C-alpha cells in the first residue's frame, strides 16, 4: 500500500519533458562482468559554510525508479527518494569533510577524502566506480571511470547525488537554530546575497569556511 502511495505522490512531483538518469551504462558494465557498479558524487563544494558531503551507491540490477541529479528535484522529492534509495540500494555510504578540514587541506584533497570516507562507510565490495566530472579523485583504485554530467545520466550517480544532498541539507537546517542570523534553512550554507550580507554584518561562525569567505569580511 505504501509503495502505491509513494508512486502516486512521486509521479505528481516530477516535471514533464525532462531527461532522467539511465541504467544503460550500469547494465552494459554488468554485461561485461562488472557486477557491483558504484556511483559516487558530492555536494557542498562551493558552499561558504558547512561540510562537504559525498555519497556512494550501488543499485541492484533491474532498478526502475526514475532518478535525476539532486539539483533538478525539489526538496520533497529529494527527501522521499533518499529514503527509498537507502532502503533499496545494495549498499550506500556517506563521507563527511568538515569546514575546518577544508580550510586545512584545500578543496581538491577534501573531495578525495569525502569520496574515500563514503566508500569506507558503504562497507561493500565494488567492481567499478563511476565519478561525476572529468577528474579521477580515486586513481589509486585503478577502477574508476569519470563522466561529466554523470549525475544527470547514470542512475547510481544520480542516487549518490540525492542522498548526499539530503544528508547535507538536513544537517545545515539543524544548524539554523544555533545560528539564526544566517538563514541556513534556505541557503544551506551557499553564498546567497542574504548570506553574504549576514557575514558582513555579523562575521563568521564556527561553520564557515575561512578560506572561502575572505572576500566578504
């Protein structure tokens, strides 16, 4: 009964005439013996405050649920899909890198660290990694495939995009009560005009990335 209700509500949330991620690449890779294809993506790269969060997801063969890049879904659809993905995926994991760590080691190394932590949290074997973008942050594994726009084209990467964004957004919204002057419930740490204005008026919190906010002080 819940599944039927979910289908009806979710279908109402989807916009018409949009391109959704596909399982074609995953299916082709499975046909070549890569049975555990893991998608990996991150959110929060350009945020002024809060952590960088990566997710890794292995979807089962026969996955049929339409997925999209998290940025193309509204928050209600993302929340519903995140729970569904984590329930139905063969494996999933999250990797968190704090704002202090980002300031300390830089963004490139932070993305790599978030990916590694997501894979560790997933605690599963994998045959191949598909990374959104064109830079291989996990070259040491020797089994990563990069693809620009993978979060819009490949289902397991879209799934990773969704659960990473939901986890990070939920975290930032919880911080809003501690830092009420920065509108974290709406900007989740990104550099909106109101957020930048709040930084200029009130200074930085312990959540802000010092290295990202120098121009606003």
